C-alpha cells in the first residue's frame, strides 16, 4: 500500500541496498526480513521517517524508501518486459488520462500499465481492464492490491473484440495482438472526441490498425516509436551505455470523430447560399 | 476550461479542420469564429455532442473536439519548443506524481510541464512553480487558467537557487540553466525518499548536476535521453519520417536519502555482537 | 579531377569559406571565380600547396582544399537527398567492395553511390551502373568525369529487372523501387558467394525483398537501419543537434549460395555409412 | 588469404552452417576440419566453386563461402567489441581513403580498422599503424597476414603522442585514449588539406579533441555519433530487434588548413586597393 509521512504498520517500504538491489517489503511487527546482507527487524522501522539509513544485524546499511507508483509498476514490468516506462509515459500523455478519467484497457497483461492508469485516475476515475487470461488478472489483482490501487480498477475477464460493456469512455488503451479487430468496439465504448491509444510490437499490426482507424472515422491518427538511452555520467568518463533497448513497440494514437458525411472532399457544399 | 459531455457556454472546444490545423476556441453565444474556410457561429455549438462534424458558412467541415490536457500543453509548447511530450511523459513517470502529490517546479517556462503536473495532482495536490521571469509566469497563468488548472498551481516569482519555501515535497522538477546550484535547496524541500527530476539540454549541465546529487546524499541517480520518431503508416508506403527531433534534453532522476554515516563502504560495522 | 600535391592547371580545388560554404572549382589560367566575398584569380592558385589560405580581391580569406571522393559524392547527394554518407559507408563495408572488385549497381540515380564504388574499385575493378532514366546517367556521367572516376564505370541505360549482362560479379548494389523483382537477375549476375546489398525507404519493400532472397537461395540475409546524429561540441555547451535525419532507408545484405538440396532440414542424410 | 574464382589449396574458405555459425578455415590437402556437425575433408573442397553446398561426414550441409574483408574484420572485431562496422564504414567515407592513399593509424588495437584501411588502399597505398602495445600488433599482424593484406601495412610499435615518422599523409585515423595529445603530431604528418578522423567513447575526449583541433588550425570540424538497429523481417512479424548497441563512440572529422593569419575575423583586409 502507498503510504506517506513516516513508516506505519502494514505499509510497504522499499529497502535500498545499492543501485542494483532494492526490496519491496510490507512492514509487520515481529517479522524479520532476511537478505544476504543480514536481516532487518521490521517492527523497528515503525515510526522512522522515510529516507533514513538503517542497519541490518550484520552491520550493512539500507535506505528506507517510500515506494512510488513507479516502483510498483517496475516490479510488474519485470515479469513481462514488453512495455517500458518510456511507453507508459507516452501513453499517459497521449491519452490525456488524469484524475476522474474513465478508461478501458485491454489486455491487462502484467498490470504495469493498469497500475499507471489507476494511479492517474484516482480517486474519482476508473480503469476497466480486460484480459482473456484469468491467470494474468489474478497476478495483476495482487499487484494492484499491494499498490493500494485496486479500488480504482475493475478487472474483467473477457475478449474486447467480442464486445466492451462500458460506454462514454475518455480513453481506450490497447496492448493486444490484434488491435485492428477491436477498433469498432473501441469506437462504441468511447465518448465523442475520446482517445484511443494502441501499443504494438510489429509494423504489420500498426498498418492494419491504422487502416481500421481510418475506415472507422478516427482522426488525428499518428504513430510513433520511442527510444531511451541511459547515460553513464561521471566526470571524464561520460558516455551513453553500450547496450540499449532498441525496440519495445509502436504507439498509435487516434481520436473518435462523428461519422463522415462526405468522404471525397473536406468541402461538403455551401451551408448558406 | 476542461469540459465534459456536450458543449456548454463558456467551455473550450477544439475545432479540427485537418491533421495540421485545429483551433482552440472558447464558446460564447453570439460570437463568430473566423477561419480561412469561413466562420462558425459559436452559439450553434451549444448542446452538440463532442465528436460531431459541423459546417462553416462556406460549407467546410470541422470536427468538434473536446480539448484535453495534451492539447493545452501542446499549445504551450509551441511557444518555446524545448521540452517535448516524450519528456513530459517520462518526467511524469519518473517523478511518480499523481493525485494528491505536492510538487515544486522550477522554472515555469512556457507552463507546459506545469500544465501536465497540475493535471496529474488534481484535485487535492499542488504544484508550486517558480520562475525568475514574471513575464513567463503571466503567460503560464493565462494558459493554466484557460485549461482550468490554475487552482492546482501556485505561481511564484523567485529564484530557487536562493531558497525554496516549501517543505516535505513529494517531488522537485527542475528545468533551468544551473540545476546543480539548486540541489541543496531541493534536498531541503523534499520529504525523505522524495524524487528530484532535472531536464537539461547540455551534457556539461548533467555532469555537474549528477556530481552535486552524489555529494548531496541522493541515491538511485540515473540519466537518460529519449528519442521519438514519427512513422508514416500507409499500406505499401510505410516508413519513418525523414526528419526527427534528435535532441531535446537529458533527464536525470534521483531520490533523497538521509545523510550517509559511512562513505568508504556500504558496511558500517556489526550492529549486534 | 582528383589531384595530389599542389595545385596544377586543370585540377579541381575546393575553396572553403566557412563551415557552411565551400566551392568546387576547376583551375583555369586566366579565369576568375566570383563569390559574394569577391573574386579569386584562378591562375594565381597554380603552384600553391593545398591547405594554404588565400585572399579574394575584397580581402576575404578562403582555404585552398583538395577535393576528396567525399566532397564529390556530397555534391552529388545534394541533388537527391535520399542516400546519405552513413548509408554509403555501410554499403561499402557490407558489400566488401575494394580495389579490383566488379560490381553491378542499379539504379545510378544521382551517381553518389556510383562515385563511392568507383573510388573503391580503382584501378583494376569496374562498376556497371544501370538506370532506366538517361537523364540521370547524363548527370552521373558529368559528376564522375569531374571526379576523375569515369574510367572505372560503365554507365548503362537499361532495366535490371529485364536482365543484367554481366556475370561473376563480386557484388550487386540495388537502390531502386522494386528490388524484389531483381533478385533472380542479381543472382545470375553474382559469382557464388557474391554479395547483394539493397537500399529501400519503405518497410514493405524490405519485406518483399527479404522474402525473394529467402526463396532465391540467398543466405546471411540481414536488414539494418542506421541513424546519424551530429553533436555540437563546445566546452560548456556540448549537446546533440536538435534536428536530425531520422530515416533514409533500410539496408538489406545477403550472400548467394548454391541451390538448396534439402529444404526441410539442415541435415541431408549421412554422406558416409 | 583472399582468393577468387574457385577453391584452391592454401586459400581461406568460410564454412557457413547457419546464421549464427560459420568457420574461417584454410584449405590444406589431407586435413580434416572438425565441427559438432561432423568433419569435412578439406582436400575435397579444392576445385569446387564458391557458393556450393557441401556435406559433412555426418550428413550436415555447409555452404562454401569466399571470405571477404568484412568477414576478416568481423573476426578481428569479436576480440575487442569497441569499433563496429557502422563506424568503420563512416570512417572510410569521412577519411576518403581509397586505392593509393597513405594513412597513419593509431592505435592498431584489434586490427579491424587496419584491415579495412589496408583493403581500401591496395595495391599502391600504405597504412602506417602505430600501437604502444606489441602484443596487439602481433595479433593484428597475424590477422592481416591471414587476410592477405600485410603487404599494405607497416605495423609500428610506438607512441604517436611522441612523434609520427611519416609526412604528407592523406589521412590520420585515431582510436586512442588521448587523441587531443596527438593533434599537433597528426597535423605535422598530414599533407595540406589532409583529413583527421578520431573515434572516442566518451564525450570528454571529444570536447578536448575538438578544442585542440580548433586551436591547431583544423577546419571542417564535425562530430557525429551513429546508431545501428537490426530489423527482424518476416511477413506479419516485422519489427526491430529488442536489443541494440546504443553506443560505440563518437567520430570527429577535421581537415588540415594552413595557419590562420587573422583570428578575430574572416576578413583580413583588402588585398587590392
């Protein structure tokens, strides 16, 4: 659960050992958390301010961090490694999701995007997240519960290409194998002017989806891909890291418009004469 | 102002003509909006659902869209062209800002990042946005007012390298020329475990800032840059666009930890004997 | 014509004014070369060493450079702006073209790739360069003549999808709209183990070409794209340039093998029993 | 040794098993080449045309390829993994090296760049390749001998920051830790208008080198970095590969000019009055 201020019983803490190792732990009085650097008495953490340095029984130092939504979604991402923070950031910006937004997501997958969306729409909005695979939803449910975000999500086992129950959605976010097969249902689910965002690894998926969006009276259709490169920063040794993730997927964004009256031209004839 | 459902008097609408031209207009009964494709009687829009196609007096079709935070921040961005949506998305994800977050931003600049942050922290959070240039704050204020987000922002004329009034902030977001000079004050303003994100165009700014963060007891310090490429998608002609933005700036993220007790080693001596 | 040592009558010189302006000029006694910074008496250049600074009649300084193949191909590239030095470099490396190589190229286009290939195969090799458009070949011929490379090239007006006259080629380099339609003829023209390199702007061209190569008993098939970013280097202001070329084309490389005897498996049955 | 036509005793062949495995082997009558897919009698290869498919004693098929300079340099590159074919291609294009060129290289390193340069300057040109580490030169010598390129190279153990013996070079190619310390000596070694190309992994190396070049009367100074991304091409599954090499090094190119007479302005006063 997300917490604030100082450590209380039942909250999650992130125990930071070094740049590569940190542990997400729920604080329970009377429990020990064991690492290869010794154990920590979790009850001792209660009342401590976040940011403080604590010491294991073997004398190793850990830093007591307060987990953010980013930490939760990174833990989810590790399971699947498809969508990346750079993509989540772009999808949030392009979908314009914010507090109060009502969003359909499909599929739930690891729940990382669901976590980011639920975090963004709180407290009055809602994420309706579909997946055909119940086992993914169970894992996502556990992740969302842990992050304290389950109240903002309705997890639904179902195939959005067969139908979407919700109407008047602000946004539909797709991360599934055949997004083009969902365009008509997504249109029905969206409010006028609502936004669809689709994430796909292959270019053929993108071509089919864009074609379906064009035929489905969507406008402002654009497709992008993004790259992210880490920089090793150190006086005299500054350089980008050798290996980078060269591709995760393409992001297509579009907006629902009313049905076109005239297709052959943007001019439909004088309204006044 | 952000609106929902259908067009009402006093809301903003986005009149979409084609992929390159759309107009952000406030709806006032009795007013005309003039374009090179004829005029639109704004009063006639009241009561219409978003997404609908409307026609100018010359018979040209426009689509009646509901502006999102993305539309507002893109309008702000056009003024300065430094920070890009890709960067805003990454800063949102890395800073973990969400509903209820309390954030210090410096500088306000065009107000684009301010707009995105204010949108994200609503309704209970707050963005304290500093800039030394009153004229930037005036423009940002107008942009935020128009987007209906001014209530979530406190615009402050001031130099954060001289001091930050706020304490216990969830995040500090820096987009200024000398971020390294603000690290100590940002540390004071942040809660323990709070997050600092800095955006800088040059690598020398990054090297100095990372050095200041390391000396200032920040952890999880990482620097990235991102690229975004548009794809022209059309069956048989699909290809990335020729020109792209190759650089906007580097993003550095770090987290406040308590002061280190031992610098030379992560082991501080056995706690129990 | 490429020259060496010092300036002689009839050679080309590159008159460098500043980073954005340099002029490729043939030295003729008695002629003046006029610029907006005054004129230069070309006869005065004869006998001067390359690298020297000379002065126009208005007192502006020019640097007397010796044109390289790079300067000649950049002049050609300016006309079409499709293939870039980064692509030419990769094609040279992947095709393994060098002194003595015999290469078929199609199409000639601006002649930039032809220039680079001719430079590389000198003096004993040959480039057979096809184009269906005589006007392109005329321009390429003039460019190659000027660069002193015409002896290493045979320019041929013709459609390589209808046939290639040459046999036993070391490499075939394709930069045309339908490379897949040339795969069979390229195979006939190549020696065993010879290399085909194809450059295409769209992904659909690549998919069709790779498919034709796979069916045509080519091996080591790989497709890459490359990006090149300029860096503005200045102490304290070092940063990549804002705009970059995000796409020129994809490069596919493959190698001719003999016809497969067994398709379903790499094991064809024991040779000895 | 590079060979042509068909397989002869003493030449190298590349035995291609699949996309990930190929073996560079010298053909000796009476020898067997053993693989995990059985052995091949090398004498049986003599007289066979390149490209042909041959079969191991266990019935596995190999393709008999003729090694190119690219194969040789890739074998060298595997040892160090710093410079990449994309960089070698760019350095070849930027340096304008070709048949007859005289080039100084430092350091020799794995010999991959040396191989590419030697291949390009044959038969009349020469590469003078310096390295302070005799063990690198021994390995490079073996690699160059094998590729049949040793005649075009003079390997020299020495430190180019202390001096370069050669004069009037067409190009100097640097891949060493402190290129800025070599600028003056490189200038002495270059002919007027000659080209210097430097490859460096860190940005601080680049800043120092560019500064030294500016002070050393070089012109046309530019720095670039390049990226290369592999594309997995298959109908319906086409996508860039997930991982890519995000950084190898920056390439700086410059050209030697005569000493500036006037520094403060490009106008040096009227030459005629």
